[in-house]
C-alpha cells in the first residue's frame, strides 16, 4: 500500500472520514505519516512568492515527505490577514502534487476560524488543524469547548486540535479532550509541547484519537507506541533525516538509531530563530531564499555563516 496519504488514499481508506455522520475519529490511517509544517514562501517584500512555493513543495515531495501542514507556526500564520491566508492556501493547494494537505485554520475569533475552515475544505485539504484562540489566557475548559464545538460541528473534514502552549499560552488539556471526545469530527491532536511521557499518556487515555507529535525528538517514541506520526517544523531543513525514521519504522528497523541523526542536527539549529534558520537552510538545496514577515526577521549574514559552519562540522553537506 502506498505509504503516503494522498487525498484519494484518504477517501479510499474510507470516505466516512470526511463526513460528520460517520465520524472522523473512527478511521485510522494504514500507517503513520510524516508531515512538514511548511514554510511560507515570501519574497523580500514579505509577499507570497508563488513560483518559489511550487519549487519548495516539489523539493519536499522528492525527499520522503508524506504531506504538508500549511500556515502552522512555521508557516507564520499569525503574521497574515485572513485574505492573505486564503491566498497562501490556494497557492499551496495548486502546487501540492502528491503531498497530503493539511491547513491550520485557527484564529483569534470563531468567525475567522470558520471562514478559513470552509476555504481550506474547498481547496482540497484532507485535515484541518485548529489552534485555540490565544489572546485571553487561563481559559476554562468550558470556554474552549464553546470555541471548538462549533468548529467541529461545521467541519466536513477531520479536525485536529493544536497543543502548543509555549506560544499560545492556552494548553489543550486532558479535560478539554474529554469534553470534546464525543464529537465525531475530532480526529486527534498535534502535540508540539509535551515531553515523551506526557505524549504517551495522552495516547493511552485517548486511544481513538490520532496523536501526531510536533516535537522532532519524540518521533521514534510516537511511532513505537502506535502514534499517527509527526508534523515537524524542522522537516524542511532535514526531510531525509526525518523520513529515515519513518522508513526504519515501516521496515521494522532500528527506529531509535534512525532518530539520532535528526536529534544531532536539531541541536545545531536550536540556538537560532528556527523559522528564519529553516528559510535560509533550504537555499542549500538550490532553492531561492524565503524571507520572514515581521515581527520575525531573517538571519544576519554572520548568523548564516556560523550556522553553515556548524552544519558542516557534522557533515550535513555530505
């Protein structure tokens, strides 16, 4: 069976996965997937570079990536207006090729979230990721439920919740999952925060939910425990190293050993602005440089030289 979850494969595995009546969480993919949390291809003015987006997605597809998440954290979603987010989704949908396609549709208010969900669905997204509203902190379980439930009710594609409280300040707790677990469209969670033990506990308590890790160092543990895979920000810079972990898992190989090279490379870029570093690193495979949208800034020339030297030390260039 093709290990990549294309739109046709998802439908073929059970069209019920994308309807409210049947329930998204009832369908489990044949095997875990490697999604890249895609960078947004921006030119020097901070505008979408459609041609570069096309080249970038082709590069990911050629290097073992199963799918992309558009407009996640790594895609700088919070820096764009709703109109711009719609344009970016349309561009990436046109150029996705064989890649499975997921869109982060969460916004500060419910109305924008629902609009973005509908547009992502129309553009062909198989899955929607939804970040919580992140201006108000210390939100109650009931308050979050009242935000997420209308999204789940409106959804015509499976929905994952986005747990990244180090940025949003709003954790997706076990209480929130218990409150929402009966919704047939709650497909799972992207956990970009938890340590390995906490991730595994979520998987044990909610076996019907698909848990994808956003922490690159947790990939091997996720796969060995029966998780749904990963959606990683540094997958753009290290797609082959990340896909090697999935390959080892699919072949019954040493997953922990395959994890080690990715961990080594992740440590090297850990001291830099991660999004800016990745936008620079894709130039090393022949792509034009992508730029950041304020409030993020590109790496300086000195930072680029230092990062390049550090990666050469571990022979990433070989």
